[in-house]
C-alpha cells in the first residue's frame, strides 16, 4: 500500500470501486504481513534528525459473530465469548511538538485457540507479549535516521527482557509499571516510591480516554534511581541479573469526588537529574493519547471498522491493516488542518498522489477564485485542505473545522481520483 490508499465503505458495498477493492483484498499475494510492512514507507524520511517518541499499544477489534458464524475469528476479551482480531501498532511522534509522523510497525492477527499452558511457564517466544519487544526491535531500523528514540508504552510492555535487551545508544524505553518489581537495594518499587519526596506539583490537562473524560488535575511528582532485579523465572536466566533505571512516580492527591485519582508509576532508561527533567518524562508519557486517538478513529470516528460484515477472517485482517494506515493519515491531517504543522505532504503521500492532490487543488481554486488554499503547496496543511474539500467541507475558515469523518470521506474520494490519475500517466505515450 503506497501513500494514502484508503478504504471504500470497509469493503461491504456493491459499487464497482468497492468490488475492485474486495478483489484486491482477496488476492492471495496481498497478506496482512505485507500490508503492515508497508506502513512506514513515508515514516523513515519524516523522522530524520528528530527525537522520536515511538508509541506502541494494542487494541482488540471485535466483530459481530454467532455460534454458527464465527467468521474464522478467535476469542478476544480474555475468553469472555467475544470474537475478533488483535491490532498492535506503533506510531512515530515528534517529541518536541507532538506531531504524528506516521506508523512504524506492528502486527494484525487472530488467536487460533485457547492456550492451556500457564503464562508464567511459557517462553517469551510463545507469548503474545513478545510483540512489544519485536515491534520495538524492528523500530530501530525504521527510525535509524532519528537523532534519538524513546519507546513509550503502557503497563503490558513492562517486561524484564525488554528492559534488559532493547536499550542502546540514543534508544530509550519509557513504560508505565505493571509489576511491583524487587529492587537490588531491598524492597520493591512500591517501597522505593513511598520514600520519594513529592515536593513539586503541576496542573495538567488530561485528555479523554475510553475510561476517563477530559479534565484538569493537580499532580505531585517524585523521582529517583532504582536497580530492578531479574525475576526468578525460567526462560530468562541468561539475562543480566539487574537493570538500572529511573523511577518517576506521579500522584493526584485530591481528585474530584467520585473520580479515580491519577497514579502513574513510570520507569525509563533516561537519566533524570531534577524535577524539570522528571516532568519532561511525564509529558512524553502523556503523548500516549495519540495512539489511543488512532484506535478511536479506526473504531468509531468515521471508519467504524467493527461494523464490517466481511465473512472471512483472512480478509478482515487485511482490512484492519489498510484501515490502520488510513486512520494514521487521518490523524496527520487533523493535526495539520489549522496550518501549524510544518510536516510536508510527503510524510503521508508519495509523489504521484501529491501530483494528484495538486490537480484537485487547482480544480477547487479555479471554481472559486476568491477561495484559495491558504497553505504552502505540498505541505501537510495544504493536503489537509484538499482532502477536507473532497470530504464535503466548504473551505471557509469561519466554518467548523473538518473532523475525522470528513477526512475519511475525503480520503475515500481521493483514493478513486488518485487511481485514475495513475492510470492516466501509465496510458500516456
């Protein structure tokens, strides 16, 4: 998939373009793995010279099934009878400004069945959790041009093998703690955190998540250095006996009534010398909301991937891979729509599609000479203006800014236009 291919009605319609799209999905040469491998085609160039937050997370994609129509899908939701697929994705975000630079890698898969061997007795290569290490390791190649990389993840990525094997020069980890790990100094992370000095506070805006509404919170912070011990578990005996890390503890001491208090216990390979550096770690961790936004766009805001009625799991996995790329481009367009993004359009679109965007832009400007695209040609903001117009936005600054649904519609329209544009170039003698 190259430069901004989008989806047409999630492959469920009956139009000629949708039928062609379904034939594409049914092609055995098109696999979920190859589609995922194409995710970072534009990302590598966009990250050059930047400090990159490589943010990764997983999401369950549930589809409607019945006992006699499982569609080849495996169980999700920890065996609660729901069926679907699993999406693991990593996005590259500029640490300085929060700009989404594109997808880095990941995986799309469905479970073949229940595993009866207890999790603690399985080797890492036999666990689903290996995706956290594999995706981060693969990111070293994709993000090789970055000045620095910090892999950011939530609690499921708190894996000792990750701490012990992945960090390197200018390649850091930042993860929320899941396990109350034993420390070499004696005690556990919880006892170390209890002894920290929380003498610095800050008021922060918390973004909305599936489990939390957007709100403001007053947070207290403490930090220190810890050396975590290798767990006494089979399968990891060859790893170092300990790893030295920085602990950053964030507490909300007075949450609103009836609201769960914020409590983030973070570990990172970055050195933290003072409170300012510790707050920087917190700010980088808070950028996780971008990947949550990616999943939200994919599931609800325009794409509604879980509404697809395609009957084959093999094709549904390909559809998820395509839609994830389109959702990432949608986020880039959303961030650029006000013109404050310095990102070039080439971070999401290849040259043939940028040429097609230019043709569409010229057509719109010719129709309304007083209404011009206000952004520099071939910038992401310029592309966002064109895609939004295709999606039905009227182009006036006084109008409500285009949202995910408008950009999704625009990308659908642009996909068809770009295909015709490419065919025209091929047929020209």
